[in-house]
């Protein structure tokens, strides 16, 4: 089994920055089965959308939603079993609950962390 715990959310001004973290824990075998980690977000009254994805390989590959390209960066620290989402140039429309997701043999979800962008 795998557990995902997000942190780093909060209230920020438009144009500000924030870094989200997702710590993965559980059995070594289960963690090693993960091949892709992603960040999703869900705003009130809207569908949950994919924000960014990173492939768990040495080189790794990333993918971003068009709405966040150039502003958000997904990365990972394999030694800490942690994936990050660095967010810059935040806009009010970025306000949402952000969820960490892991895929491999099975799928895992974190509980979410609130990001609010407002003056």
C-alpha cells in the first residue's frame, strides 16, 4: 500500500509563488511499482483536471496543462520519495484543491491541499 500526503497550500496574492509537496510512504515494493506521478486540481463547481505529470524514470519526462505551461514546474526528489509542484505567476483562476496522484500497478490519491489566490 501507498500513502500520499500533500502540503504547502495556502493563501497567496495574485502573481505570487507557492510550492506544493507530496510525500509518498508505504512498502518499498509498492512505491517501486509507481511509474507516473501527477498533480490534479479541482475548483468549486468544476471537473477535476490534470495539471502536470512526471514519469518516474532517471531522465524523466513531464507534461503540463496548457493553462499552466511556463508558470508551473513539476519535479521529484527520489531520495525523499517526494514530488513537488512549483507554482509561479499565480492567478485567481488557479484557486482550487490540489491533489497528488500516483499510478503504477494501482492508483493512489492524496487528501488534497487548498490553494487560494486572492488579494
